[in-house]
């Protein structure tokens, strides 16, 4: 696994698609580095990209605080079918059907419904457009369902409407920025399909 940064408290790595971020990646990091790590955020199994793991309980608490206080920023790259408007902010109510492991945009609040907000900018318009997505909330399948609900499913995301022959979801955690030991750290990477 590619390691971008490591110190006594954290490890920043590049997760591959198909790995579970809460079990497979910690096991792989422990085997590779010889240290146990604690997940503090997650990525869907089908999503690749940057993640940070804590090596100690105090580090996990510090990162969790940064997330809770809105100081932990994540940016994604996605390849979507069609061409959405150049930039926008989307706010929706999302309901997760756990039996189907699928998320839906709904109109009214009810039990199990959570608010979701993201903004994006089109980087390369076309029949398949490259977009940079800035998450303000981190809901399950959020980017996938918010783009699909507006007619722009992610390339390779057959659960949410892609009709491409691609089997890999074209969604990548491209940047992480967070406070650590009195500094603001930022890490960036790109997927092979950019």
C-alpha cells in the first residue's frame, strides 16, 4: 500500500478500490508497517483514494475532534456521465435503505433521513465530465446518489445508474486537509483515469 506520510500518531495512505476501509486497510497497514491503526473516517469499498489512520487513541481522538469541528476537509475527483452546470452547491435529504445498501434522495424529513451537502466544480466538461467535489457532510454513498439523482451518475457506478462498460466506480478521494500537531497538513493524489 502506498504511504504518503507517517509519524508516531498517524499514517496517510492511498486505499485501493475493493478494500474495506475499516477492516482490510488497517490489516494491510499493520502487516506492512508493523503498527496497529485506528480508522477515523471511511471510504466506500468501491472508492479509492487518500485516507488517514490514527496510530494511537489520543491521535484518533484529535482527528475525530477535527472532523466534528469541521476542520477536516476532503475533496474528491469523479467522472460523471453528462455535463452538470459548471459549479453548484447541492443540499439534499438522504435516506439509506440498509436492507438494499442503497441511498435515496427524499423530499421530507423522517426517521433515518440525514441532511447532505456538497459543492463541486467541473474541471473538464464533456460526455463524461471530470468534477472536483468538496464534501461538507460525509454520508454513505453521498456523492454517488446526489449526482445520480440529478441525471449525472458516476462512470462505472451501476448501482446508481451508470450504463458504461466500466466496472470500477470513477470516484477518488483526491485531497485531505486537517490540523495535526499545530500545523495544517494537506495531501493530494490523482487516480489513473484522470
